[in-house]
């Protein structure tokens, strides 16, 4: 069983994924990346993660569709905690993300200490390496 918590970053912007990786990896998290919701689903069926960080606006499968699809699965992946981080900041965006299955919602840009605070909070509710 793994002792390191694994995070899947789902964002089409490579610089955003790199930014999150550079915050999370030094803090002891193992980081995986996906460019859209379809790629994220493929990765989730291959191996477990402890937390998802999801953007909303992505090609092929956006973040809200990804979360709805994920939450509808009859498997362990349906309960993986999800932190949505998006440039969309209207109350309707927050409501849509919650309805899709997000646990928390932050607006970009996110400061490193804020990202770590939310990631730590969501990961604390689940032991490392446990099925989601």
C-alpha cells in the first residue's frame, strides 16, 4: 500500500499543471496529469488517486461533464474528492460545480498556500493509498 497521496490534475493548460505540480510535489504529494476529462477518466480506470484538481473549461470533455460522469460510476472512483479551480467565478459557476460533484471550488489564480490548504484538507479525510 502506498504511503504517498496521489493527486490527478485535470487541466488543458500545461503551465497551470506545472504550477500545481511545483507546489504539490515538494509538499510530498505524487502528481499525475490529464489534459481533459476523457484522459482523466482513462487514467482513473488504470490506477487510483486520492484527490482530483479539475478545471472547468477544457476541450473534448469539460470539467463539469467529467465530474458528472465520474460521480455516476458504480465504482470506487465515484467518491474521489474533487477540488475545482477555474477562471469562472460567478455564483452560477460555483452552483454548477457543486451540482456536478465538486467538494470545493476556487477561482484562478490560486496562491500556493491556499492550494496546499485545500489539498491537505481534502486528503486528510482519506488515508493515503486507500480506494476512493
